[in-house]
C-alpha cells in the first residue's frame, strides 16, 4: 500500500521498478486485479451479457490461480520479504485482497455449478480473513510507532471488502450445506454487522485525516476508491441478506433494519463517486502529477464494478427500475477503466522487461 507521503508502492518498499517485477517484490495487492475482473463478470452476468461474463470469469480465475502459485513461491523463497509486508501497518491490509479475490472466484465457480469448489473457496477465504484480521489489528496496536491519524489511508478498508465478500459467498453456498445452512446464515449476518462496524470506525478516522489535516497530492492514491467500494460491497451484501432465505425467524426479523442500512450505505457510496473524481482532478490536473500504472489502480476498478452490481441487485430487491439504469451505465464505465488499466499494465511490463545483452 502507499504511505501517506509516498507516491508509489515501489517507493513504499524501497524498491526500484525492476525489483517490482521480481518474485520477491510481488505485491499482494495484485489480487485486486482478480477482484476487478471477477466483479465485472458477475456484473455482466447480472445484466444479461453472457459472453462478456464468461470471458471475464476465465480471466479472473486464471489470474487467481497464477497469483496463488506465485504467492506460495514467494512465501517459500522470500519469507523475510513477506514478513516485512505483514508487519507494515500500511501494507498488511493489502493481503485482504486475497480474501476478497478468493470469495469472488468462489462466486464464479458456484455460478458454473462447482458448489464444492465454491465451499472450499469460502473456507480458504474465511481462514485467511481470521488470521489477517487479528494480525492487522495487532500490528496497529503493538508495532505502529506513528500514533496519529497520518498513518490512516483508504487501503485499510480492504479489510471491510474482504469481510463483506465472505457474506456474499457464504449466503450463496448456504443452500448447499444441508443441515448446516442455518449456521452459515447466522454467520453471514454476523459478518455483515461486523463489517458495518469496522467500516464506521475506519471511515471516521479516514475522513478526519483528509478533511482536517494537510492534504498533499502524494496523499491521493487509487486506494481512496476502496472507501466507495467498501460501501458498495456492504450494500451488495445487504441485498443478498434481503433476497436469500434467512432460515431463522430471528434473522427474518432483522429484514427492516437491513433494508434501511443497505439503502443508506448505497447512498453513501454514491456520494463518494463525484468526490473521488474531484480528488483525482486536484492531483493530476491542478497539481500536474502524472498518472502512471501501479497495482493499486486495480483497487479503483473493483469499486466501479461492485457499485454497478450493488445498484442492480438493490434495484431488484427494492423493485425500483431506475437503479437498473444506473447499473447499466456504470458497468461500461468499469469495463472502460479495466481495459485502459490492462493496456497500461502490459505497456509497463514490456518497458521494464530485461533486455538481452548485445
């Protein structure tokens, strides 16, 4: 993740551009690319574009498998580098992209009839979430020497994205769990509430950081979009809890509360979209900071796709067609951003690849 006063992820680690391409320099935030492709697949499937949905699903699953293999190799060969990342309060939250990406892949697998693999994905994502959540808060509590809000940044909210992704996949696989289905529904309701609480804590600290302390162009990162994305996935998870069978009267009684909160967080996500564009204009136009590729940019594409899906599902749950229109427009914006970013990534890799000696 980016530090508050550092413009790139590479500089946050003290790496040069070539080192970023090495296995040792593999950034865990690259899983955000899986998240972006996967949510576009889900969005196109929801909006009845099966070909685009299939293409994005294949790309997402393939990228997830590749990154899992590379991450495992990095852990085996460069355990010290992984340890440094995990103990860095600005870096540890980027590992929650693994949780969210695995949950998104689980949703894609379930949609293609692979229920057992989807359950395995939920188990893997939940295990990683448990370990990372307590590790991240331990790092913030015991290893952070900057005891002020300057350390706060939008990437922290990836923890909320990971939490709510477990709700989405858990509710989807619940019917496949037989007698354990009601236990899963209780679990996902608990996770949704926990994610809501964590979002309130983090976004309060973050808003204080950006609105009441000096803001520099270098402080504006693509990770700011996670603020909107975390709200959007919370709204999407809320609509899932509304639509799915709660299986217990106690959970059914919570429907009115979930209805109201879901609309509220969707409205909050909507409010942030123009604000985030204003931040971008201030950095790249008013202050003339060039826009260049970095893995964190994928964290800006995922919120756009998630907002499109959340709008579509909320429109269905509320029986309010205008939300469907918003969803149709936003999904193409997300696809355009995904295409531009993919092109930028390929150009950067080609430019930085080692050249054979003459």
